[in-house]
C-alpha cells in the first residue's frame, strides 16, 4: 500500500527539488473556513527559482496544489512568504541607477 502524501509534504518535496538551499525550505499549514493555506518560507536567494519567469513556476505549483486539494475535497492555497528585504534590494538598485544618471547631467 502506498503512503498518502499530504498537501504540505507535496509542496515541500517540489520546492526542495527546485531550490539551491533545500535545507531552508519550511512550510506552515493552517486550516480555516476558507480552506487550507500553506505558507512557504525559503532562502532569499531561491526566490527566483520558486517564482520563475513571470511567475510561471509559482503558478504551476499552485495549479498542482489545487489538484491535490480537489482530490481530498479541500481548497488549498499557497502563500510564498517574501524574505526580509526581498524587494527592497531591487529598489536600492533602481536608486543607484538614478544617482548615476543624476551625475551625468549635461
């Protein structure tokens, strides 16, 4: 008889196979009247792997998770927790670019 894999284990196994730091992958599962919410925490350097180009990888994981949920008559959602300073680093890079442009005023 095959072991039944839970939705939480399913997400962890997929994400661990994708990322460079599988030891940093953790999930938290909460159930409420809206259904199941799985919160995914990963190493900040792995965000690109999990999100994918234009969000395609994250969308694919969510689609698979909905299928697993439907099999168990549950609505399952995935929240990818943004690491500390995740988007801030991009805005700092943009600020650096504008300061270079300001120096070039002719």
